[in-house]
């Protein structure tokens, strides 16, 4: 499975280069969902850079999809305020696309999944709008997670698609208080479609996270269709820059999020299945470092 990497500090040019290398998907008349990372009201790399979101939207619009919808639920703050303050509503208005605040969905707009074969006591709720989409794009950041996830990239970003409340039951309290949190993060992904991931690693957090941490500047953007491959490469990048003890321990495919996701068939099952592709010559140096850590 290919993971494309471009070395750049210019995210607009970098994202364009990624699509030029791998090709823009044909999304004519398709319903497209974009899941950014707006977990809190904090600037990049805590949240998706607005220029990353804007560039992806504009490129996807050239394929004339039926619709493009941003879906989000903020874990650390009021979703509506976060989206407003981060410029998402303004961008959506300019680009003439929809934004769905998942906290505002009615009960009938959710589908219960994961009631068997997972570590979730009652399963979890996934929005029908995502399940009914033709194409789902995941836009994670590159960072660690000090509240038990260890790291938060494409697998963890999808927690923002799962309902927090149903009635008086708090699914996020269950998740973040569980010793099985990392396994549970992986498990939701078997019921959440994902067709494309673009990780903005121009900057990241190598410790702390998700809303603040030690700032690093890898100056890379990554693209893949495989969440497990993407997150494995992301962990390797964190290790290059020096990260937490938990993220540094053992083989990358023994990290619980990645191991469980691989077991469930969400993505690749070993580092040998990952092919790193340099989009520009400048990316070759960090790819060599990633290869050594990944294998």
C-alpha cells in the first residue's frame, strides 16, 4: 500500500503535488464527506489548517461531485463555536458546501454499530450521512495524545464521527476511561468508511497533545488510501523527532491502535506491505529514516 510523501512548507503546493502524483479520484455526481480534525479551538497542528481544508475542497470540486459535506464533532469544546472560530463556516459559505455539526443530529440520524466483537459495552453510534456517502476523506494532524490514545492520526480522528451522547449515556467517557481505549479507537474504524487520507505533518506535536504539546516541524504532507499504513508512517515520523515513551516502545505494528486495526482488516497487516513514495527529491531523506524505523 502506497504512502505518498512530499517535503514542503507550502501546504497548497504540497497537496497539489500529492494529487498530481497519485491522481485525483473521479467523484463526478458522488456524495463526498470530509472529516477534518477540529477537536478543539486551537490553531494548527492541534487542528486542521484551514488552508489544507480549503485546498482539498477546491481540488475535489474540480471533479464535480454531487455534494461535499464537512462533518465534525469537537471533543474539547462546543463544536459550533470551534467550527466558527476556526473559520470552517466562513470557508464553507465561500465554497458553497455544507457543514454538519454532528452534536446537532437527531437520534434517527445515527446507526448503532459494534455491539459484538468489540470492547465497547453498548457499541457506538455512527452518523448515517457518513455511512451513506460515496467517498470519505480524512484530514488528520500529526500528534501524540496524552489522554490514553498515545497518538492521534487517521484512526483516532474518526472518534470525532462517533456520537458522544445517546440519552444519558456518554460514549466518550466510556472510551477515555477504558484501559482498552486504543483497541476501541481501532474498532470504530471497521464501521466507518474511509477512501483517502491526507495528513498535514508540516508541523506536529511529539509530546502532549491533542490540543497542545512539544512542537516539531517535519515539513511533510502525506497521502494514502490506507489508515493503518498512514498511522504507522506517522508514528515513525514522531519517533524520528523524539516522542513519548509509549509511542517509542516496541515495534510500530505492536502499537495497540495499529495492531488492532490490522487484525480487523482495516488496513495493511505489516510494514512490508507499505511502499513509501517520494513526491519530490527533498522527501527522500526523511523516507530513508522512516524506512529504518518502520521495518
